[in-house]
């Protein structure tokens, strides 16, 4: 019952569209009375036009505005100054970059104007001269190219063309191609087949085989070395022969076998009070330098002896071989070639044999001994070994110590020539030893 007595809600009022106000389309006149006309309905063609539409203007007003927009023209403002009417307005020029020097060079312009891809190098057309009075005439001229030709190498020829050219050359010269080198030995060759050589060549081959066999054991045997790797070197100082106040001294140094002699040279020069650059040192008659080592000189013993002297003494001994023979410094260079003593009258049959073969070939021998320096003698293949020994003793200045003739006493010294360790008899010709020009022969038994 309570629900039926409850009042009903009132409906909400709906909003009503307001009518557009009336707009007087007529212009006001002198009369005070005004007339109103009904509004014209405007159809909206575009949705956006509804937002841009000015509701205070009529359609006639919009048509008038559109007509005014179509008739509007651009008005140019003219200058009031009469002086500037005939002159055009100066345009603003752009700033130009500085021209590089190579662009203004006419010679480069002419070279750059040439097409590099063109293979013709005979003629070049002159360009860039049309502005001169005779430009048209010079432009039509052509002259020889002034620049050098291209040094581009030509393309490689195909191998078929090269072979064809070689065949044409061989055919024109009638030359047969070189036979191919043999790559292997013939099967018909038998190593057991005897080869007959010239007797002289056979003798040389036998001598070389004997020399190789004599040197083979020494080369194959290991060097005698001590347990330690150090060696004791005794440096003997050789004074100048003309210096009466000079005396021989001996300095002992100890060093490793694989160290060079640089420290040894400096220590010896300090002991002798000279510069290390003026020091000359030798081992077994041969000059040595500070860059070598005891192993290089094959010093395998525990002790070794070196001879040192000053550079002035070294030069003096070279110029005076006789003074060097009595000194401890055994020079390593041979003396100048000295002819054999053939001017003396022959006393024995050996010396007469050395003079008999005057037409034979001569060669030089270098004789080395323990008492004198190396001496060079010129001999013939038919010269006796005894005559060579006597000539050597005379050149060394010790001939009076070894008298000729008479019976040999027991224990007397008997000098002989030694070739590869073999003593030669005094009656043997030197040609039987198969020696060559400049070979070294030792004199033993002194």
C-alpha cells in the first residue's frame, strides 16, 4: 500500500532549439522604418564548413568576399627616387673560394683536356684559345704531342702465339731445338766397366785419393778436449827489432773456449800500454782478429801460445823478412817471388839436374818451417827435392848450420821436404809429388 501512495517522478524537460535571430539584409536608409525579410536556409556542403562558418554573415556577403579575393592583384611598390628607375637592383654575389694554382695553368688545362682513354698519341687539339683574336684559327690547328708517350706495359701475349713465333724463328734459322737433359742414368751403364784415363789424369786421381785417405782419420776423430771448457793462453810480446830497450814479455790469460778475443785484445793492449787498434796478434803464423774464438781456431788443448806486437812492428817485419826469421813473430803472408839460386855453379848431380831442364814448365812453392817465415821458390817439375831444401836454407840464412857433404853423424839434423805428412827423398823429383802452383810444402828435420 505504501508503494502505491508513492509519488511518481517528474519527467525531465527536453531542450528546444533556439530560433536564429533575424538579420536585416537591407542597408539602413534615410527613413526610420525598417523592414525584415525571412532568413534563407544555407546547406552545409562540408562538415568542416560548419565550424568555420561565420554566422554573422549572409550568403551574399560571402559571395562578395570571394569576388574580392579573385580580383585582388599583387601591387609592386615603386621607388620614389627618379635616379634608380633605369638601373636594375644589384644582386648579392656569393663568396667564391680561392682558385687553386693548378687550375690557372694553361699547360695543365691543355693536358687535362686530352682524353686519356684515347689510344691515339699522334696529335693533340689546342683548346682554350677562342677568346683571342686569332682563337678560331688556332683552334683549328693541330700540332705534335709535347708530352711523353704512355709507358703502360703491353698485355701479355698468349702462350700459343709465343710458341708459334719461336717455331717460325727456328724454321727460318734452321736451328734444331736443344735436346732434353737426361733425368736418369742409362740402364746399359755398368759401374764395373773399367774406365781408361789419360796416364797423367790417372796419376792425379791416385794422388787425390791418397791425400783424402790420409786426411780422413784426422777429420773423423773427435777433437781432443779437456773436461773443462776453459783454455789458458800465453801471449808473448814481440818488441820492435830496432828497439834495443824493448824486451820480450809473456802474459797469461784464462778464458772460455766459446768467448771471442775482444777482452783478450783489450787486456793485452793495456799491459803493453798501447791502443787496442794498434795491436796485432797471431796464432801459428796467421793473424787473428778479436771476433774469433778458441773454438774457431780449433784450440782444443788446455794451453795455447799467441804472439802479439804493435802495428809498426808488424809492418817492419813484412818489409824485412830476414828480421822476421829471427823473431818470435812468424808472419803469415808469403814473401815475394824469389827465383831459385841457379846462378851458383852446380856442385852436385842434384843441382845440375835442376839446371838441365831449362825448357820445362815452372811453378811456385811456398816452403814453411819452424825456424823461419814462409819462403816462396820457383822450381821445375824435374828439380830434386834436395836442391829445393838447400835453396830454402840459403834464403832463410841458416845454410851454415847444415853443411853439405860428408858422413852423417848420429843424431845430426836431416832437413827434408814433407808433402801431406810424407817425407820426400833428396833424389826424388818434385814433379812426382803432383803439386800445383802455390801449394804449401813443409820443411821438417831442422
